[in-house]
C-alpha cells in the first residue's frame, strides 16, 4: 500500500507577502492562499484560482474576512 505524504509549505516573503501551499499547489481552506503586503488577497483551493468566485460570494452575502466559524463552514461547503 502506497502512502501519500502531504507537503505543507508556508512562505513569508521579505516584503510581508504570505503564501500557503500543499503538494506544489497553492491551497488554503481557512483564508486566502496568498496575502500580499499591499492587502490584496488571492483565494486558491488545490491549485484552482477561485478569487473571483469568493469575492462575488462575499459581496452577495455581505461577508468580510476573517471569517467566523459559521462563515468558515459555509465557505467550505461552497468551495470544497
């Protein structure tokens, strides 16, 4: 039986930007996978760029980040 290992990587750049990766893909389920120093954010799940979809969902439902527990649950149900 072959086991797959998950490789989780968090990078904080000198300019303050932050990135989250899993198995060579940008990925984060509890926030944006890229948080730029200028405040802009990119949302990624398993290497799929979903920023536009997340921004539309947040705007339609009057949601802001960071998410509370209920909103995080809704996010996971919608995007995972």
